[in-house]
């Protein structure tokens, strides 16, 4: 059975897509079967996995609207070693078109049931907004991974996200928990980043992942080659950090049963 996690943060440019793509590739590297779902109409996770968003039909959009089965919409990332349920601009329409559909917040969850046995992990990349698409991700997931830069205003945005997770937990998905905060684009030479990082640990304790992702230009270059950074330059510091993060995720899931459907998990 698959452990479903969504990568979310209402802010744009904080490393959601980079984390989704490289965690998928990192998990695949260590032998996990992974499906990456791109729920952002920008389709960056799709392109970054080496799947052309302009030649996607059916895509996650048709699958969500029940026009095509997921099995037909998923593709193999040519270099990543995982499957992709890709997105493109069409998906923006789903925000509106799903509104009057039955179980509109649970479409993705229902859809993923069809392929549950095929994967160990399902990762969902989300758009930088809290609309119906992100709600679908939060309803399908057991855990939320929140990438964040250790900057002063990062903490402010976090309050909104934590409240949203609480609300979804209370009203729509009682299984949902905030699994953790992932420090990304980290530069230890910047004192403020160290301070914010320490503050995060004080406030959130073990909800902060041990792994820290450094700022590393190879991670930023990889998407233009249609490859996850983990594959593009295996020895780069960014690649090594994401593989380490994948190992941490596997450890957390197997230590607590956290994330796998059907297990009892304390919130
Ligand atoms: P989001 O999906 O939250 O909008 P992205 O993952 O697209 O954020 O990242 C925003 C920008 O930062 C991209 O140009 C990406 O290549 C770059 N980036 C992300 N993580 C890193 C990192 N660890 N080191 C260097 N650049 C990064
Ligand atoms: Mg993104």
C-alpha cells in the first residue's frame, strides 16, 4: 500500500517542485516504487521529470474529471525511475469545473485507490495557492511536507498553512498530519538562516526534518535537461541531500507506520 504525501506551501518559489521531483528520484534510487502527481497547472514537476507537458493527453486533468483512467494518464519519467501523473495549463480549468462535481475535494483520493498497490510512495506537488487542487492533495495525503527557506517572513506564512492543515484535518481528512518542515536552499554562512533554523527547531521540535537541503546550483540547472537533480549530477551536494532526505522519509514511515494507509497513527 502506498504512503501518500503532499508537498505544500502557499508561497511560490520556495522549493516545492524541486523537492517533489528530487524526493521522487531519491526514493526511486533507493528502491521505492513512486508515483509523482503534478497538481500545478504550470506543469514544472512534469517537465522537470522529463515528460513533455505539451504532449500530455490524457493528463491528471482528464483523470480528475473522470474522463480518462489514471492508468492511461500516467507516464514513466525517462531518467527518474518513477511514474508521473503529469499536468499542463488545462488543469487550471479544474479549479472551476470541479466545483459542482460530487466529492469534489476527494477526487484525487478516489483516483489514487486504483493504483494503490502499484506504489510504495505517492508524492503530490501542489500549486502556490489554497484552492480546490491543493485541497484535493490535502485530502488524499497522510502527511504534508513543507519546504521552506529559513528567512524572516517564512514563519509568518507557516501559521496560515498550519491552520489550513488543522481545518482539513478537522473537516475533511482526519488522517492528515503535518509530517514536517524541510529546510531548503540553506546557506549556513548566513547568520539569519541559522537563527531561523534554530527557531524552527525550538517551535516545531521533531516536526523539522533532520535533513537540510543546501542551496546548490545543480538542482536549479537540472530541470532544463528534463532530469531531476538527483539524476543529473549524482555527486552534487543537492543530489546527495535529497537522497538522504529520501532515506529519512523511509525511516520515518517504517519506524512509525506513519503514512501508510490502514495503520493506526497518533496525530
Ligand atoms: P516552487 O515549486 O515552490 O515554486 P521551485 O521548486 O520551482 O519552487 O523552486 C524555485 C526556484 O528555486 C527554481 O528556480 C529552483 O530551480 C530553485 N531552487 C529550488 N531549490 C533549490 C536549491 N536547493 N538550490 C538552488 N536552487 C533551488
Ligand atoms: Mg512549483
